[in-house]
């Protein structure tokens, strides 16, 4: 029966594509096909729900659910028959754009020569008429891994008059049982190579370094205030470097409990913050974080902006009117705002109370004067990011994924979807070109073209609904027409989230607050160093030995962002 249905659908779809028929008949057929599409989508969703319930039942029985196996991708996804190609990378989205790839430096150009060794020919093997013609060069890379165990003999002096002993200090970085190179290597292996503690111990053992698991753990997470302070400072410098910031989140585990890691970044830095929640108030705390003390508590302000935000959050007019009488230019702390709400709104429900806290905290954040306030936030369409900043830019790639998730069963609708997706990315490439040479005239033209494209009615109702949703987000999707420096996608923060995911896959979870904080700090430093072109091993060694020959990361961010 299923095969017969597919055959009928294929015949009807082919007829629709090639035959001329009465428009009324055509509309009826399209309506019937759309009913089939909706039924198919409902069946798909129900199957997914049934599978989830089966998995849950199996877990309750102590069994395993259905394994999550992602389908493999064919090597060539864009064949001659016009099958959809996965447009997931920036390179593919830019296809058709003029210009080729830049010439890359060769491997030989990137190798730093540490020493030169001359290889001589045994003169006895040469004929009498052999004449010296110079040298043939061959560059060979090598690495020496060996111990450098040092016995420090520290001078001791005793002063009888002071009854005090004076002992010579060891060089900077050699405090404790291990030297700076072991400490730097441990940080690189953990935070760049994503090695587990057990594997780092195994590597050190092969290098004849005797170290316990507890000592290694302390080496990785304890007494890292220098790094924590630099992370806070690079975050502040990153906020000031551009008019926009990008944000995304990914899951994390802390001592077996679910947490969330927020990733804030731009072209010059990446900063990580692991928190218990991912609500709007938590995001606000992160936006006001960065000082040496690890952040500041939120403050709350009841002013006109807060009242306007409450209207957007659909708080009742009755509550808003009562808040008007509480307007003040004085910022409240958490205890003060809680007492104020308890005194004046004793019967307020939890949702309304949360929205009041959010609105007043946002209003206070926007009045911040001694710390960078983010004007534009580029993100996906998650609700916790809305209303926080003056402008909200949305990622085109996230929006485009919604179209890729559509799976029509009617062949005619497959063609309709393919055609629209092609037009979608063609328009995206026009936006990319606009960013290179922006003009008001071109901005107006692209705005009008957006309205035309996303007013398309295809007859495939599920697709039409998706198109309408994209149209409703016009202001956020086209913010680059007003501010061309804003990216069209959120790839920077997604790549940052990927690094956290890879580390999580190896380490599973952090166990103590110091471990979580260290994980955030070193991920921030490593990813920022990569963007600034700074060698992470050299950086770690520089800070451990306290030579500080590598400039502070905030300084590097400020210099590079100014030059760009």
C-alpha cells in the first residue's frame, strides 16, 4: 500500500509540474497534497514521541534506549540529479562569489631553524677533479623530550642579632616540586590537546616524571589567580573591541549536575562562563562580569525603560501602574528589590516577579558607566537573549537550518523546497557582497527584495509557515544593512561552543568550583591566544616564570582591534 501511495504521489507531482490544467483543479490538488504533507509530518512527530517514550520505559527497566546513530553523508552531496547539498559551511555559502583562495605559506616557510649543522663529504671518496659548489639544504624537524631535574642548593644565612634565618629563593616558576616547563606542558596537554588527567599522567610517566594524580590536579586548577585575572581583563577588552558581541551556549556537567556554558566572543577573543542556569538574569550577570573579584552582583533600577520592558514582557497594566509610584534613580540590590516587591506585591506570581527582576536589572545594566555595555548581541533565536541589548542580530545560518529540517514526502513539494532554499542562499550571498561595499541605495534594494522573497506563497503550507516566521524576524536578520560590521552568522560562538563540547567529551565533568573556574579561564585564554596568533605554550611558560615578555592579552586585543 505504501509503495502504491508513493507511486500515486510521484505521478500527481509530475503531472502538476508539466501539465496545464484549470487553476481551480490545480488548487484542489495542491490542497490535497498539502493535507498529505501535514499528515506525514504529524506521523513523523508521533513516531519520534513514541520512540522517546519507549526509550524512557527501557531506562526505567534498567535497559538502554535506542542508540543515537547519525546517518553518514555521501562524499558528493550535490549530484547531477539535483539533490540537495548541505549548505553548512561558510565556504559553501560563499560559492559563486568572485575571487580564489589565498596562497598559503609552505610548511618550510613556517619552520623555525634552531641550529645549523654542516654535513661534510669524506674527501678520500672524491675524484681529484671534484670542485666545491656550495650546499644542498634539507630541513629536518625534531623534538627532544627529556628530563631537566634540578637540585637547587639554596644558601642559608643566620643572623644572631635578629635571630632570623635567610634562605635563597629558587628562580620564578620553580616553586614546589615541579619546574615551569612541566607546569606549562600540563596546561597545554589539558587545555589544548584535551587529554584526560590519566593520559597526562601516563605521558609524564613515559618521560620519567614522577607525579601523583592529586598533585597534577592541583597543578591544573589551584593558585591560578594570575590567569583568572587576565581572563577577566581580556573579557573586558573584548567587550570594548567591537560594537557587537556574539553569544551561544552549550551544556556542561559539574559534579554530576547539568549546567550551561555561555560563550561570548568576537573576532579578537572568546570567553567562557559556566553557570547553573541559562535564564535572562544569569546572562545579565555574565554581561556584568569581568572584574578581578570574578564578577558583580546585579543591581535593579525602576525607571521608564524598565516600565517599557515590562509592557513588552506582558506584565499587567495594573502592576505597571503601581510600579510607576516606585520609580527612582537609585539602584537597588537583590535584598532591597526582594523586600520592595514583597511589601508592595505580596500576591505576585513567580513569573511576573521574575519579569520585574529582569526588566529592572536590564534597565540598571544599560545605565552602567564604568564597564562596557553591549549595544548589539548576535545570537540564535533563544528567548533568554532577547531584550538585553539595544539591538538583537539573528544568525542567518540558524534560520536556514529550519528549512533544511523540512522533509516533504510529495515530490512536487521537494522541488518547491529546493527552489526556495536556492533563492534563500542567493539572497544571503547578496548580503555578503553588500557588507564589502555598503551603500544606502543597495541597503534599500535588499530590504525590498527581502519583503518579496519572504512573502512567497508556495502552496506547501509547512514551508509557507516557515517563510512567514523568517519574515517576522526581518529587523534582526537585516541589522547588517544598518551596521555592516555585524556578521551574518554566529559561527564564532558556535566554534567556541565546539571546543567546550570536545573538552566535555574527554573530561565528562568538573568536580569542584576551582576546576570549573579553571576550565572556563583556560578555555578563554587558549581560544583568545589562537585568535591573536600567540603560542599558548610560550604564553603559559611566560606567565609561570613571571617574565611577562608576552604582552597582556587585553593589550593585544586593543592593539589588533584598533588596526583592523
